[in-house]
C-alpha cells in the first residue's frame, strides 16, 4: 500500500513538473508572439472602407470669423449633399472613414470630430452636426507641416482599412512656422498617403497677414502629392460650398479634376517653398 502511495506521489510530481514547464514555455512563446499576433488581429479586425479621409482645416488668425463659418458650413453641406451620397454608394464598400481637425501654428491642432464611419445619410448628418456644435477657435501662425505631422499618425489608430488614405488640407496661407513643408510632405507621401489641397484666395494679398498672390501654385508645388493628388482653389465666397463638395466627391470616388495638376516634386517649384518663413523673418525678424 505504501509502495502504491509513493508511486502515485512520484507520478503526480512528474505530471506537475511537465505541466509547469509547458506553461512556462507557452507563456514565453506568447510573450514573443504576442505583439505580432495582436497586430495581425488588429489588422484583421479593421473595418474595410473605400477611403480614410482626414480633413485638416486652417483656423489661424488670417482666417477671419466669417471665413471660418463659411469653411465649416461648406464641409457640413458637402458631407450631407446628394452628390456626396451618390459617390459614397458607388464605392466598392459603400462607406468611408473620416475625421476632422483644426490647425494653426505648430502647437495648435485640435480634433473636432474623431474617426467616424460614414455609410449613409444618418451617419453623414451626425458627422456634420458634430462639426457645427464645436466651439470656434483661432490661433497664431500657420504651420502646414505641423498639421501634416499631426495627421499622418492618425491613420494608424483609425480602426479602419481604406483602399486610399487621404489628408485634405484647407488653408489661406503659406507655411511660416514649424519644419519645412516639403520635407514633411515627402515623409508623408513615403507612407503611401495622398495629400490634397483647398487653398483659399478670398483676400487681396496683405503684408500684415503674409498673404501671397499665387497660393494655389504654392499648394500645387509645395504641399500636395501622392496618387491622384489635386488642388481646388477657392477665389470667391460663393465657391466655398461647391468647391468643398467637389473635392470630397472626388476623394470618395478616387478621381481627380479634369484640369491637370503638376505632380509634387516633379520639377523645380514655380515658387519658393520657404516663402512663408522668409516673409515672417523679414517682417518680425525671428
């Protein structure tokens, strides 16, 4: 009897040892493979969409309150328009993901509407309503480069997997703060992201606000880039809603305007891409 008890104890001890060692190995293996498995699961769990679109909207002091209101109303009208809905339905997945943030100088970027799935009138209305509810803010300086640096990593945590990834930049001035815009643009393009532009040219050039005549050329040569990249300039207040609607429809449909756009970095820029920094230096000396 004692012999049987002893043998049972030995077998139990060996079994416990095997189970323990097996558990350690499994734990060690999960530590090694865990991040890879989690990354794969995260990619698999991402919702497929036709495009991931980041709306990056200028709220620097050069944008007066009336222009800010026109800009917001333009996005709200575009997102809820019949043309936008038609373009949405024609996509392979019939849905896109969007987020909307406002930017000014290098230290001012604020998400107004976080990532949202837009797949029909109800979700589009909700997105537009959230834009309209947000408090208006303005800030100093204009840093397109910092806006791009803020925008690019947002795709990594979007929770969506788009056929196209687009950063949609609207603004009424040139880069005068933060890193050089062309350097950041090229970094963003290297990630497979397209940058489109909506330059706003409503005012006559003013030395005090560092405006330039050909902001649309600046955007074409210094800001945009990637597959199908384009610029749609706004030169009249009445064009705001139509221009924004046209731009969003083209982005959802993966098309570009009929007017040819000079690809970014295809040749020497027609305008200095550091003109904003130079104008600031000449005016303020820093």
